[in-house]
């Protein structure tokens, strides 16, 4: 694998504004009545600084093609996923605020996994709202080798007894939910809406539920169960792809100063874990 260490430390600055319309769309997606909030809800900043590559610059997977002109290096591994991250909420973001985001490549780490070569890229995002530091975030991207040719089915490992949870909510990840979130975030990655591509090219069992959508649903689950809470920290880590076609559960276990959260698929296997601190 090429050495991309020279890219560490590269940065870019982007400008945006915290407008109300995307937040209304997010509220509808989360099955809330439309409202006009005064501030951006936790993780609502993911609706800002959306990708803006020209159509002619989009690659076969729906992401912008990789070259030497962008912030990220031209990594040859074809499959890319948002694997996790850590968010610190420093100050509320008023609706209407002018936003500035400085993104820096924090680390690039190659790794050899069971399925082949992996490359982890960590980005740091520093966001200000009207000049006031509002969000400090680290985002973990993982690049993976092409999907292996179809193999004989493997007997699934036994599912352990479900972890005890204080609150559980079921979500049906149908194609409409996935499409609406892709539209809200201008995410054109084909694994989220093109079933033939997701299965035939990237080797998934169906459409893949977006990692940040699952994280947003977990945060929403916490906020529903803890009215008036003001999260200070949030971290999440994907453990397995979550595929459409069957309901999955959002789970919450309270702990001092916040809660543990996780998503589990229809078989009871955890697919994402998160933690919120107030």
C-alpha cells in the first residue's frame, strides 16, 4: 500500500450557515413534528458542509473521484465507510449563525484485517458559529479492499443473550428512510440506495444503513428518553454493517453522567455502540 503519511496535517476551510430548512427535514425523518428550533440539535451539524463535487467528478461508487487535488489522498482501496467518531459540543449553534469549519487530516493508519488491507483516516473538524467555537469532532473513515467473490455460506456464530437496556425502540430501515437521509446529507454513495450495486459490487446483503444515520437515531433515542438533556460529548463506533429489510433496535442503558447506547440487528447482534455524556 502506498505511504500517505505526507498527507497528515493537510487542512481545508469551508463556510456555511445554520439554516432552518434542513433541520425541519431532519425532524420529519426522526418522526417529530416540524418545529423551528432556536439552536441546532445535537449532531444536526452533520447537515452542514455537504459535499459539492460536480457531477462530472463523481466516481462509480457515488463518491467524488479521488485525486491529488482534494483534501483526502487518492487511496486505491475502493470501499469507504464512516466507521465512528467523537464529538465535543462546546457551545450551542444558533439557527442562522455563520459557520466555519477547519478540517485537518489527523492520522492515516494502514492495517491488515481478516478481509484484507484496511486504511484508517482520522479527520479533525473544528467548527465555529458566529466566531465562537461550537464543535470539536474527530471522524474516522475506513477504506477497504474490494469485496471477495461469493463464498459458501458460513454458519453464523451464536448470538449472546441481549444486553440489559433501560429503554428500547424499534426502527424499520426501509429504502424510503435511507433515501431521505441520503437526500438530507447529499450523500450519493450507492450502497445506500442502489441494491444491485450494494450486493453485486460491494458485497453487502442489501442496502446499508448510513453510519451517521444510526448515530443520529441513537442520539435521538437518548434525547427522547432524557428530556432537557444537554449532551457535552458523544462517541460512536460501528461494529458491523446494518442492512435494510428487517427492524433493528435502539437500546439505552443509563449510567452516571449520561448513557450507553447501541443498535442491534434483528438477530440481536450489536452493530454500533455509542456513549453520551452530559
